[in-house]
C-alpha cells in the first residue's frame, strides 16, 4: 500500500511539472507578442506611446525604449536588443548602413520634422551680416540637408556634383556673404546659439531643447523628402506585429494627434 501511495505522489508531482512546463511555454508565447521599439524621446516616443492602446487591442504589448544617444539605436537593432527603431530618415540610414554593416529595411514613412534656422541674435535673415557665424549638423545627410536649406535662401551655392552622402562645407561653390559655417554635433547647436549668429537645428532637437519651433527664421517646406521612418532588420518586414505597428502609426488618429500636438513643427508624412 505504501508503495502505491509513493508511486501516486510521484505521478502527481510529475504531472504538475508537465503542466508547469506547459504554462511556461504559454507564457513565452504570450511574451512573443511584446514589440520592443527603440526611439528618441521627442516626438518619436510620444507618438509611439499614443498608439499603445490601439496595439494592445490587437494583442500587442508595445514596449517603447527611449535612447538618450540616438547613435546607439541602429547598433541596438543590429544586435537584436530591439525589434525596430524610429528616429531617422532614409538619407541618414543610407549614409551609415554600408559603413556600419546595417542590413535594415524601412517599412513606413511616419512624419517629417522640418529643419530650420534659429538665432538668439537676429530677428530676420536680412539681419545676417557679412562674415556671420552659423552652425550646421555634422552628420553627412543632415549636413547636406542644411546646405540645401541655406542654398534655397540664396545664402550659398552648393556644387552640382555633390551628393547627400558626402556633402561638407568644402562643397560650397559660392558664399557671397562670406559666412563662417561650423560643423557641430546636432545636439550641441542649441547650446551654441548664444555664441554664434544662428544655427540649423532638427525639429526633434528643437523640441527637446524647449525652443519654440515657430521661432525659426526660415525652415524646410512641408514636402521635405526627409521623412522619419520605422526601420527593421531585413527579413522582418512581413512580421504581423510590425505590419500592425505601421498601420497604427499611419492612421487618421495619429495624423490628428501630430497636427494637434505639434502644430506644424512635426508634419505627418503619410
């Protein structure tokens, strides 16, 4: 009898282990619906947080991971720390992909942040004196973007042969105002405004720096080709969760949210 009782207890314990294993497996399946998206704080993370309830209703737990250093977002995606990132435009991705060995795909345009010229010393472009010092971002794609913005205002002329992957201040063909153009890290430009005549700043950095985006003396048109995109590792484009993420971001609800919250400083690109 005792032997039968021991055998019965053993079977119960064994069955309990099996059910526990099944439960763990089910939990793992549930966890697989968590989508980790790396982003910078403003406006990217704010937009992502806005769609959390929408994705929750779709069975997806959106985990928004904010990176203080945007340069770490692509390496984090490559190393599979996150499932996608949202912080860059296609020209920037193209400029770093081959150099860094990123095998990524863009799965959707979400918004444009028109870059603009900001100053604490002058109120109009007409006040920009001969020999004035201005700062532009020093990463390849944004530098070219800034140079084109200055060219559109008639301040400089860029060589016709230059491309967005290689543009620098050395590619300026004409500089009638003899502007002193400094290449700085994009996040350093707001802090440098008191010491220079002006600088070209990305809108997300303007917002993070508590600068009024409407105070720009001039900025890109709303049809700028520099749309911020959702980026995934190549091969993940057709994942169900990724498709649902893009669908939620490219919705009328998000379009309304962007227009009401950012009032033109961020523009829907879909």
